[in-house]
C-alpha cells in the first residue's frame, strides 16, 4: 500500500491536523492502493509558517549554491526515474513507457534547464541612473492538477526555488504520491528545511486556505478555468500575485497542400496523448473541405491504432464526463468516424474510454468549444484559409496549436495569426526552455525557461 502519513513541513512528515483522509485508487483497476491525509486550514498555517521562516535565509543564498543544489536534484531524479515512473503508473494509470519517458523525462529536462540557467551570472540591468534588481517574490503557493503530477509540480517549484522563493505545494487529491517522493529528493539534494512544504487535501479546503493566506505572496495554479476563477477571487483580498495555467481547446490547422499522411496521424496522437488529459491537446483538427474524406480515412486508422495503447482516465468521474461529451457530440449531429461510447474491446475494468474521432463538426457545437479532457478529436472542415484562422480563433481558450503546410513561410503566416501562447509548425518538437502559457481564458503568466523564472521575481529600482 502507498500510504502518506502526514504533511511535509520543515523536511519532516508531520501528522495531519485535519482528521479525514482520502483513499487512493489505481485507475486501471479502481482498486484502493493507499491513502493520503486531507489537511485542514491549520495544516496550511503550519506549512506557510515554515515557508515564511525559511524565506529570508533562502532568498540570500548565492546563485552558485542554488545551482549546485539544482544539479544534485537533477542527478537524484535521474537515479529515481524508474521509481517515480512506477508511482505515476499507479496514481494516474499511465502506461509505463510514457510514465518513464514523458511524465519523468520532461521534468528532468526542466530541472536540467534551470541548473543551466543558474550557472549563468545574474543578469545586470541599468536604466539611466537606476540599477534594476530582481528579488524573489516570497512565499509561493503551488496548486496542482492530476494530469501530469510531476511535470506540473516541477514546472512551478523548480523555478520558484531557483528564484529564491519558498514554496507550499498542494498536489491534486487524486495524485499525491509522486509529490511525496519529490519532497524527499529535494531534501536529499540539500535544499534547506522549510523551503519546500507539501499539504495534502482538497481544493475547497487546502487550496482555498492557500489562496486566501495573508502570508502567501503568490499563488501559482494549474487546473480548470472554473477553479482558476475561484483561486483568483480568494487571492484578491490580499492582492497576491496570481499565475494561472488553465484549460485549452487547441486547433491543429492543416493548410492546403500540407502532407496529410504526416499531419493527420500526428494530430490524432497529440489529441490522444496522456489519454487526452492534456491542457495543450490538439482537440480540433481544422482541414480543407476538399481533403475531408482522406483526412477521415487517416484519422480513423490512427485512432484505431492508438486506442489499445491508451491508459485509463484518472477517475470514474472523468470517465463519466468524457462519455457524456461523446453522447453530446452524437446528439448535436457530429459524425463518428472512430470509436464511440463505452469501453474499448477487451477492457473489462478500469476507467478506459475509446479513442474517438468526430467529423463534420461545426464551431458552434459543444464538442468544438468545451474542454473534454479525454481522447476525443473534432474534425472541422473549412473552405478558405481565412475561415481556417477564424475557426482556430473561435474559442475562449488560447493555449496551443499546430499549423501544417507545404512551406514553413506559409505556416508561419498562419501561426502568427493564431491567438495562443504556443504554436508548433509541421510537428516541431516541444521545447522545455520556451515560455508556455495561455492567451485569453487559458490563463496568464508563463512557465519554463528564463520567462518562467521571471514570474517569481519582484523588480526593484535603486536610483544612484
Ligand atoms: P480542478 O478542480 O481545477 O483541480 C486542479 C487543482 O485545483 C486541484 O489540486 C484541486 O484540488 C484544486 N482546486 C479545486 N478547486 C479549488 C479551489 N476552489 N481553490 C483552490 N484550489 C482548488 O480540476 P479537476 O476537477 O481535477 O478537473 C476538472 C477539469 O479541469 C478537467 O476535466 C479539465 O478540463 C480541467 N483540467 C485542466 C488541467 C490543465 O492542465 N489545464 C489540468 C487538470 C484539469 P482537488 O484535489 O480537490 O481536486
Ligand atoms: Mg476538482
């Protein structure tokens, strides 16, 4: 059994003041595999007090020393990659290779990137008679979702610590296990007690208390747009900084003349990654109407090939929610060209869903507008490139997207017109050093690389 015995405060496991606990279930079987405490407001107070006490010393640790600790952490996470991956297999149901290479591999790349950034001298800035100094913002509350438990944690905590901030983190109730391993690795790497603390429990109690807390200087949240709104409201009374990474409904736009045999399978795969539980999933495939039949043929084949490789969704609740969206798609008149409701063939237990592709989707349909968070792709045909851009931008979200074209120049022209924080041209690779974040209701702020580090600084101007 995977039992978490308390909250991680001042580098020790402290018994929970909140008396309740949550059962942890393996999404592949729904079997109970452990438990975690459900913290109370007082647990948050204790963790925040530890982070406040640790801040002054940590904020003044020389950059070189922080760099050494970051390199130690990189080595320790690498040494523990298999153990972390096995834990994510259990808490999220992730297939083992994906857990190893992506769920742990990408965080490793991020830690390595910050170790490299810290190896450079602190940038000096002067404007006229002013010296511009960057100081850590203070105590950071990190509220995390379950879809990439280690990645989301690392994308916030590592730059926050690199900047000299101290942290209180709350993992999602569904996926607390990898966070507890990471907490111990940070301590083993030499990060001082109190710079990183974890409180387990619900968003409505622990997350709310963190967002409201007068001694928290910044809250960094990743999750649904509705919870992001609640966090912003709770944070408003103390004017703390709020960084939000929210949902998406990203479009892969295929321009006339693009290589369909490359664009279509890659777009289906991007939509189905992590069983569709990705904020940046390309859930809309926008294609020339004259290519629709060929696109459908390629998408049907890709979905059928991928379906048996997909892990389950994280919970019964998410599986029910995804089934509901598939039914909505059918009832609104979209045409199923792959998958459907129910479990895939051969799956008799666990929160598995089918790999679904809808065609003849119009932009006004629910499945073209709402984030489904499952492997459900909507194909939307267009007649002119002008219309393709309009469809891509017809969303309250603005997180990510793809453009496929015969030439990079052609793709670039369209990429510049898509109102999202990232766009990949012709299936270009993810860059762990590039700023990641949303336009519109996909959030504010940026994570990763030097831009992600900047989020955790206050600027001070000293006139001389
Ligand atoms: P969620 O409710 O937004 O959960 C994200 C995190 O916020 C969890 O740690 C959650 O705690 C916490 N939280 C919830 N309400 C809060 C509040 N009032 N104050 C402070 N913290 C709060 O997401 P979900 O319910 O797990 O998933 C629902 C949908 O969100 C998904 O279907 C998907 O559309 C979207 N989602 C998006 C992302 C993303 O990366 N953009 C990630 C996950 C989910 P608990 O432990 O109680 O859940
Ligand atoms: Mg929730």
